[in-house]
């Protein structure tokens, strides 16, 4: 649909399930890196045991780079694995130790949600075990499915900025998943023009304002139909003929966005003076 190959793709996997070997190797044959959102039901189930070591060994054999997002969005009250920040930090460090023992092709991604930001320090497990910092970012017309809480004036850069200021000097950043609503349940009408404009805003900000943001993965599902009960709030799809798809295709046609993992972009950033010269 976007008329370019994808450099990376992602999927979700519950902690306790086997490493998705066939899917990973299929992506490797297509020349893609992978990102896995690995989600434990209970953070206390994460131990240095046979399961975790076997998973790490299988990841090492998958023949492509792996971005491992362990227990993402832990800073939000909707994730059961984030209820005890100290336990979360210990589990993340344990996962890093086991992965580091077996799989040099795996990078650990610490990936909170874009909101809230007041509790980030409670969950950060340490620079020594975090390879990348990720963000889950969704741009919607209304917050919490509530017409009295309009969100359509909030630009994407305002969500990225606090993470960039806090972590970009230490770690590469990525959008582990992001999407823009084309229709919301509460509004009940097309917002395709809004989605197209926000896509241009977001991808333009990535290119111009945030050079240390090195990867993004796009969420394209229609959650009005396909999400679980209670979460059917927005349509994030990019269907053929939509303005959102046209905007996305146009934005990523820029060679700044790479179609193959490991390629080098044609742009170089240069340090400039902090103020304009007097003449």
C-alpha cells in the first residue's frame, strides 16, 4: 500500500508463549528486522528458568535483528505488569541478563506509553540494561472516548518532546507503535482529513526535529471492529483510497525513511550556532 518495502515489522506475544520462530524467519527472508511486544500477565512469573533461556536461544537463531519490547506501557494503569514498579525493574533487568547471555542480535527496548510521564523514573530499569527507549503514541480526536475532552489540537511533537529531552542524549529512540484515528466511536463520523494532517505532522517532526528517533512501527488496525470489548474506540486503519493512506505514502516516499534495516539515509545533521550571527 505504501509502495515501499518495510524495514521492520512487529507483533505481540504473551510471556509464556514460545518464540515465534516461523514468523521471525519469514520476516528475515523478506529482509526485515522484527520487534516483539512481549507481555507478561504477572511480572512475578518472570524468572531465570528453562522457558526464558529457551526463548532467548530461539531468538538468537532467528537470523534477523530483534527489538524486544518487554512489558511495554508499564507506566499506564491498564497494564497488569506495571502495578509494582520495583518488581517491574527487577524483571526487566533479569530479562536483559538472560538475553545478553544467549542472543547478541536482540536489543532490549524500554517502552512506556506517551502518557503519563510523571512516573517514568519509577519504572526505568537503568542505562546499563536499556538499549533503546520506545514510546507508544496514538493521536486521537477525543481523550478517553469523551466529547468534553477534545484532543485534536494536540500535536504529535508535544508527546515526543519530553522523552527526547530526557533520554535522547543517552539512548536511540523509537515509536514502538503509533497510529492516528480516522474515526472515533464517540464522534461517529469520518476524521480522515484530521488523520492525514496528523500523519504529515508526525512524520515531519521525526525527520526535522528528532534525529535520534531512529525507528517507528505503525499500527493500522480498525479497533472499532477488531479490538477487544471495551477498547473499540478508534479506527487506526490505512485503507485504500483514504486520505490517511495517501498522506502516509507521500511522507514515507522521502528517502530519509529507510526501506531496509541497516541502510544509511542520504541526510546528515550538522551542529549549528546556538544563535544567529550579528551580521
